[in-house]
């Protein structure tokens, strides 16, 4: 299953309702699990982003919809990147002409 790295920042609304953040994250995890995906890691971070989440999802379409649905609620902004494992990386490099 593809792996994705989600970078998230709180919006004004999200930070002003910060105590609701764990509940919002639980709802995201439940939605992801309903698609067959799962959260592999979650980190509260300092710097440019507030949270980093490593997830597995069935497809680019599924994770994109979940990211958009989460952002549409107004508490966060997300950036989602497809991540390739070391094995996938090696296969990609080996297949180069």
C-alpha cells in the first residue's frame, strides 16, 4: 500500500480550538481506517509545520480526498507527499535507462 507524508499546519480556527485537535485527529484516523489505510506515525513538530503524519492509503485519490475533507473543516492546511520505501526507490533507480 502506498505511503504518504502529510504535513499540517493549524489555521487560526484550528489553533483557537486547539483542545479539540486530538478529537479531530481521531476522526481523521477513523476515516482513513474505513478506506483500508492506517496511520503509521504521528508527530507534533516545531518549525514550519505543526504536525507530521505518516500514513498508508489505498491510492493517491483516497489520500487526496481525505486531505481535502480534513482541510475543508477549517482547522488545518495540509501538504501531502507520496513517499517511496527504500525497496521502491531501488526498483525505480534500477529501471532507469
